[in-house]
């Protein structure tokens, strides 16, 4: 059998290329932070798909409690809030404090860095 250096070089290049194409874990985590897993139990990020809570697709800039076809609590419906970085920060710190009577059964994310990751992700949905 003959040895072809070009073949070896090509194989090495293909292996390096394949490794470079693997998703970078840091990027994947930024796309969907681990802390969002708990939200995902109740919220879809697909438009129009209700799990237990309303879909969070396009949540940035949406008025609270206005997604067509979702049965919100009267408290959230009449809150007058619009979701942005500021309101989401207060909401995700303590939902029941911000909107007494909300039916979102979640106590909030106490860690600021984790909250910020989730908010950054939400605003891109
Ligand atoms: C156990 C279920 C549950 C979990 C966990 C949960 N939610 Fe909710 N969420 C709800 C429900 C139910 C509502 C509707 C509240 C209402 O009508 O008062 C809601 C409402 C919301 C809204 C307002 C939506 C709108 O259309 O106005 C946002 C934003 C939201 N949740 C974000 C989150 C995020 C982010 C997380 C994770 C950190 C989370 N939720 C965790 C059930 C949940």
C-alpha cells in the first residue's frame, strides 16, 4: 500500500473542520440559559403554543396579559404593564409581589446574574 501525504493532510483538515463545527457550549448556553428550564415547564417559546402559562414568543414589548386566547388572571390583565428589561426584572424577582393575584405559581429567581441571563434570552424570543 502506498502512503499519500495529501490524503493524511485532507483527513486532518476534515477532522479539524468537524470539530470547529460542533456547537460551542458557551454559545448554546447563551441561546437558552439553564435557568430557563424551570420556565419551560410552563411556557413554550413557540408562538401560539400554550403549555400551562402563555407562550413567551415575542414577549419583549408585549403588554402583559394580552396574548389572544390565553385565560390570564384578572390581576395580570389589568396590570397595565409592558414587558421590557425593567419590568421583567421586577417580575422575575418576585412575581406575586409585583402583581398580587397573578396565577403564575413561581417564587422568582433571586440571583441577579441568573435573572439577567433569562431576561436577555426572553428579549430575543
Ligand atoms: C408553574 C408554572 C410557571 C412557571 C414555572 C413559570 N411561569 Fe410564567 N406564567 C405562568 C402562568 C400561569 C402565567 C399567567 C399568569 C397570570 O395570568 O396571572 C405566567 C405568566 C408569565 C409572563 C407574563 C406573560 C404575558 O403574556 O403577559 C411572563 C413574562 C412569564 N410568565 C415568564 C416566566 C419566566 C421567565 C419563568 C421562569 C423564570 C416563568 N414564567 C416560570 C406559569 C409559570
